C-alpha cells in the first residue's frame, strides 16, 4: 500500500527547506540559494507567503546526475 505523498522508501516527496536539509545533509543556505536561482525542484505554497516545498526525490536525482558527471575513468 502506498501512502499519498510518500515515496516507496517512506520519505515524504515534498518537504520544507529545513526538512529537506535535514533529510539530505545539504545546508539550508545551499538549498535556499538554489531555490532563488531556480535550480531546486519544488513549488511555493499558495497562501503561505514564501514557503517553498522541495521535491526531495527529484533533488536527489539531480545530485546523482551531477555526481556521475564528475567521475572520470582512467
């Protein structure tokens, strides 16, 4: 059974910036800068001022692709 809003691993799909930082080990400032530069996947919550919800699984996929691009085989 899948719970709405959760991934298969039990991690919530969308988290606040603070929660996403704790879950991923990334700094809040890194995530906030990425949000400002439109590099972090997610959305602003309507009616909540400037609350941004991070799509954590998509963020982790982005980081995985970036890290794979940094690998060189000799």
